C-alpha cells in the first residue's frame, strides 16, 4: 500500500483488538483535554492525539502498538516555516510499556505537559519542503493549517 503499512487480515485484527482495549482511555483523555484523535494514520498501528502547541506549531502524542502487544508513546512537536521550506521538530519515544500503563500511570498527561514545556530552541530543522509546499499552498493557506488543531485544555 502506498504511504502506509500493508497488514495481513490477522495482523490488522490484532491491532484493532489492541485499540479496542486502550481506545476508551485515549478517547476519555482526548475529550478531557480537547485533543483531536487521528486513528491509524497511513495504516500505522497507532492513534494520535493532536493539538496546537501554545508556542506555535502542532504537538502530537502517538500511542503505538508494538509487535510484542505492548505500547510505546511518541511525543512530537513541529513548527513549519513556509518561506524557508523547513520543518522544525522534536520527538521523543518511551520504552515499550504494558498497555495497562495508560490506566495505572499519568503517562499521557505527563507527555502532554512535557511537549508543552519544550522550547523553540530545542527544535531541529529539516529542510527541503519549499517546492512541495509552494506548489500545493499559498503562504496564507499554509498558515491556516495549524488552526485545525485545538488548543489543549486542563481541568
């Protein structure tokens, strides 16, 4: 499959069963903090919780199912510079954790707070997007892309 994973029926069934167990926790967390859920982007075995970072750009928490039926948490923040054609980003991943970690520990809120605490000077540039971005978007339209993500809330 282009730009994604090509799972067998059995593999996909295992992925769906895994998220049937952890999905309710992710959905409650997203609802409590105003995050947007994106499931299985490019057929990845993960759910993403996306939000607008308070310092600009987009933050994302990915909860990934590992082949060992564990989970891994990915923390990511990126900011795009249309004129320069560069994405500035930072990402960190956890060790493999038992799925019960979502219920037993504050791993999601800790990850959200960690991402929101990162500073712009910690971001690493990746260049080479200018031709693609300028072909598909105007600067104004490109600048609106981040606005589709909610600003996280805290109770």
